């Protein structure tokens, strides 16, 4: 099955980002394909390389970056939502790139299922 993932919550406000990450890992382990992960609204905050969590806390951005590079998954950060939150190409971490809502529309068309993770 081809999955698309939509994340609309930041990395530390709710469990949405962690749940999406675990879902993606489980889907890949079962042989499914993740076509794209789209970060929208506060979800764009997952993409910044400026976050510095405490040493004993998980670093969700690094987890996402590793997942993208190890599996060749496209991670798109909504340009409008990113600009509103001060995120641009200079602060997005490895594996993330800025894109428009048209890429979310394409994902909805191409994927068998789009799963949204939000609060």
C-alpha cells in the first residue's frame, strides 16, 4: 500500500509527530511505501535544525531526518506555514524541503491512503 502522511502538530506540543514517526517506521517494516510526508500548520516546526532538546529527551527532528535519508522519502514543509513561523531553507534540516500545497494535493491523488496526525 502507498501511504501519504500529513502532520499538523509541532514536535513537542502533542504526540502527533511521535505517532506519525512510529506509524511510518511500522509501515515501512511491513513492506508498505511512504510516498511523501507533508508538514503543515505547526507541523512545520518538526523541520527546523534549530531545536535543541535536553540530552535525555528524544530529538524528533533528527529521527525524521534519518528516516527520510535512509528510506528516500520526500519530506515537504508547507511554504506558507513555514514563513509564518520563521522557517526557511536556511533552517530546515537534512531531508526536508520547502514546497507548496499542490504537493499535498498530488499526494492525495497518488497515495492509496493519506493519514493525518494532529491533536
